């Protein structure tokens, strides 16, 4: 990662805190850089969790619970209020679960991210996560990989969710965010499919344009078969492990107290 972008990201996060009167608890990279196959012109997709002062939550009115900044100079930065994040966590929200295991962490203030990670197996829903990844795979396959010539880099955006479905079926846990870990775990070594995927990954990391090219039949055949298979079996997957509502309520309250009642002695801890 460019040190100038890293510094800019940290500065932007600090600016958001001052402009919005929030405390950022956790910030990470999502998208292709976290997945391990960025292009040379890929944006930095920064996602964060934050809390507002306690009085903000004591209102009869619904308030905006996201912070978004326009994409600027390759930076795409937005975040979720912790209350929103914990409500989505109850439903085993895959994007949030991916953020929490991102290999690129910009800030991890306070203990909240690690506390959520610890209880995530208790709320993980194989069924809802598989439906999420299956929907993503079907949509991208339908839009980008039909016909004799396809936009070749889009194979990654169908392979990753389908391999995530394979992981969920095999392990009943949240799949790893890194693409090569998924490939190594679920694609047979020395298979034709593995050789073709490895070749595509090498090209993408090397900065090849990877625009429209003839379709790659071994990958298309694999994707069509797997999409059909998971379409049939996803409904029979297990739902979440149990009710954690009281625990999440307690966690939310404890974070508010830690952040706003104990002062800012923890604020400013940056992962460099």
C-alpha cells in the first residue's frame, strides 16, 4: 500500500471524528485490496464502525446511522453506527463479518471489534450467509459472464462468492476474506480449475488489463454447476446458533460508557 494513501486514510478518519462528533472504533479495508486481487487502479474501500455521544441515542426520532463521503482520489470511505452494526450482526451480516476479519486494519480503538469477533460463532447463520454469497454470484454471473466473450476480470467476482458457499457448506463457519485462502481450501490442487484460476490471479496482480476475452470454459462450467447446486440446497442450511440480544445490548452500553464516560485515553491508538 502506498504510504501516502495510508496517511491520507488516517487523516480522513480523524477529520470525520471531528466533523461528525463521533468516535471511530474500528476501520479496515474491504473490497479487492482486502480480498487479495486489487488492480493497479483499484479504489481504497475503507469501512468503519463508530459511536455518537450517548444523548444522540435518546431520541424518539429515527436518525441517519451511516456516514458516507464521496469517492475522492481513489478513496471510498464510509461507516456504520455501532447500533446499526450490532443489529446487522444479529442477522449474521456477511459484509460486517468480512470487515472484522480484514487483513488490512487502519484503526482498532477499544475492545469492541475483538469482542464481536469472539461471539460471532454464536450468531453465525450458514443459511443467510450462503444466500448472500449465492445472490452475489448469480447476479454477477448473469451480468458479466454470458456470451462467447466476457469481461475476464469479473470471473473473480463470481468465483469468490461461490467458493465462499463451498467453504460454508464444508466448515459451517464464516469463510476467509482472502481469495487465495479460499482457493487453496476448496479447489483441488493440480486440478484444471486451480491452474486456470492461479493463472488469472497472476495476471490480475501483475496489472494486466483483463478486458473482454473469450470465455474460459472450465470456469464457466464449474460456476454454472455450483450455482445450480447451491440454488437447490441453500434452503436446507442451518440458521443462526441462538439469541444473543441481551448480550449485544450489554455490549453496546459498555462501549458507550468506555468511550464517553471514561474520556479519550484510548482514542488515538492507530494501527500503522
